[in-house]
């Protein structure tokens, strides 16, 4: 990805649109046993929400490799999806699948959601969030020793999602509050990603 981006820059590109759909992929209609797509091999190409993490990684890599405007595309259907792309270095975003599925009004809705999100978070413009995740990543002190998450007991709703996700049996809900057993915890962070109310966090 970085090599291709640098080659595009050296060849005089004014900007980069990333990414396209990904594939080939396959799907099966289990009622008929037929492949879902109509190409000769039965292949199709992935787009929409499942593509977003791959697209974000590509934009992140391109933004760190070249100093060109990037239009981020892949799985955007709401304002915060677009904000993610801005944070990894995109200057603008594109939407295809969500417009096909929900109609062209999606463009105005996502634009309004971006504006509202920026207002709500005290940002004056997209420029202020552009590349933020890259700067945070540069500042990040990567650690190799594990630490247990920090639990905000007051914020915990006792939903149990952390308990369900911990394969180390290190966190349990007792009397509607999560209880962590640090000696059992491997610091994998999975429970942190599952908590819907951000009651769990990892230091740093
Ligand atoms: C039905 C469909 C047709 C597409 N046709 C093209 C195309 O002709 N040329 C192209 O560069 N990308 C094409 N794409 C890829 C989109 O431009 C876009 O890069 C990709 O779908 C990821 O964005 P999305 O998740 O918002 O759809 C197509 C995507 C879909 C779903
Ligand atoms: S960080 Fe990992 S090991 Fe520790 S409690 Fe959470 S899910 Fe379990
Ligand atoms: S996932 Fe979060 S809110 Fe739910 S029980 Fe665990 S810590 Fe509490």
C-alpha cells in the first residue's frame, strides 16, 4: 500500500482515492445451493461496513507514506465512520454502498452528522481532526508488559458483556457490578472493547 502510494506520488498524482471494493469473495444462497454472484467464477467483491477496517488501515498507511490529499472510501454509512477516516488522514470521504442501500439522501445525512459531531466535540473544522489518530499513534508509548484494565464501578451497568468476552475468567458481574480479578487478567483488552458505557479502560 505504501509502495503504491509513493509510486502514485512520484508519478505526479494530485491525490489518492482509497479503497475500492475487496475480493474476490463468495456467497452461497443456501435455499438453492447457487452462488450469489453472477460472474463466471461466481465471485463478487466486498463493500460496505465489513470493508471499513481494511479501508481505514489502508488510508492510515497511505497518509503516513505520502503528502497527498486522500479521499477515504469503504463502509461509510454514518458521520462517525467519516470522522474515523479523517482521523487516519483523509481530507474527504466517499460513499457508495450505503447510497445504494439507503438512497442518495445518505450524503446530506452523513454531512450533517459530521458537522454535529465536530460541534459537539468542540472542533471548528474537519482540519482539526484530520490525522489525529496518526498523531496519537506517534505519541503512544507501546508497552510489552500486560496491565489489567481500569474499572469505573460507578459507570458500570452490570450488563455482563465483559464477563462473556473474557476467556481468562478474570472479570465477573457480582450484584450488578463488574468485579475484576487482576491476578487472572492477561491485559488483552477485549473486555474494554466490549463495554458499551466505557466503564473499562486501559491506562495510557
Ligand atoms: C455496485 C458497485 C459498483 C461499483 N463500481 C465501481 C466502478 O465501476 N469503479 C470503481 O472504481 N469502483 C466501483 N465500486 C467501488 C466503490 O466505488 C467503493 O470504492 C467501494 O464500494 C467501497 O465503498 P463503500 O463501502 O462505500 O461501497 C463499486 C461498488 C459497488 C458496490
Ligand atoms: S483485559 Fe482481557 S484478560 Fe483482562 S479482564 Fe479483560 S478480557 Fe479478561
Ligand atoms: S461490559 Fe462494562 S458495563 Fe457491562 S458489566 Fe462489564 S464493565 Fe459493566
